[in-house]
């Protein structure tokens, strides 16, 4: 074997690990990223719907807390809220917790909305989407836009009216009832039948104390989203009676039958 041929063989042999490494990197790329299909788009749309529902449920809770705080503030007839007023500490702490959760939920929905927008215009996806799905996507994107506008308005209101009143107060969550709608309209039999056929709405509540939300024995962990009746149990045995809860309900060790004492 000539010196030149030996050198060529040696060079080819030395280059094999590099080629193998490049092949391993290429094999690790998910083909769906390069050419997404209907499955990836459907999964992304389903996740966007879930995140949007969750953000809207938290929005309902924070708006009701802020409205309640505003009404109580107006009832003082010009006087300033103070830490000695129990409702200031209660609503103030609920507003802080829900405000943080609202911020995170809106951000997650916005990121997912951007992903859905990018996926649904891909040439491997767009022709496969039917009219109903396209309408659903447009509706979800509009809902996310509404949430994106609502969050800064909510945060601004909190900083202007709530934060100055609660700064320095000994805030702590305590078990308490949620806040129902301002005015419930009379329901007809037809409305009641339609409501019975729909799944229970998603409700944002707060849970603390190291216990569990039941049924399901889900660990209590701050702002939580629930459907249907729930209650708080100090153990996983779920020895409590689930009840309906309104947005911004606080469940914890002092609760009785799932509601505040």
C-alpha cells in the first residue's frame, strides 16, 4: 500500500466518529417540527383551548375580587381602607394570589396561541383544516387577545387601588366563601335543562394548609381550577362533603363541608 493510499484510509477512518455524531444529531430531530401535520395541529389547538379556559376562569375570580374590593372601598364614603378592616386583608390577599396566577395563565395562553398560529398556516396543515376547526382557532385567538388586554388593566387597577391599601398589612389566606355573580337572572325550565346537559364550569379557587381537595385527593396548592362540587380534607381519606363553590372561594384547614365557617 502506498503512503498516499494509507493516508487516505487513515483520514477516512478518523472521520467516521464525526459523521456518526452528525447522524445521531440528525436522528434526534422530530420530523413533525420540520413538517407538522394535522395531529400536531390538533394537539396544539386542544392545548390552547385548555389554557384559554383556565385563564378565563382565573380572570372571572380576580375580577370579582376586585369588584368587591371597589364596592367596599366606595362604601367608606371617602375614608381610606386600613389593615384593621378584615375585608381589606382578606380581599387583598386573594387579589394578590389570583393576580399572579392570572399573569402566568395569560402568558401561557399567549405563547400557545403563537404556536397555533404558526402551525395552522403551514402548507402541510392548512389544507387539512375544515371550516369548523378554522372558526374554532379564530375564536380562541380572539379570546386570547381579550385576555391579553384584560391582564394589564387588572394589574393596573390592583396597583392603584388595592396595593396601597394592603401594603404593610398582615395578609394571610383564611377559609371563606367565594363571590357569586352580581345579579343572577331568573332561569327558565329550558335554561335549566340546557345547563344540566353542559359540563360543570371551570372555577378558580384558592386552597392552602397542606391538605387535599376532594374528590380525588389533589394536594392543596394555591390557586386551583375545579369543576363541580369540591371540599377540603386534611387527609387523603377525603372525609368531607363536597359542595358547589363560587369563584375565589378559599378552602383550608378551617373549612367545614367544603365551604367557609
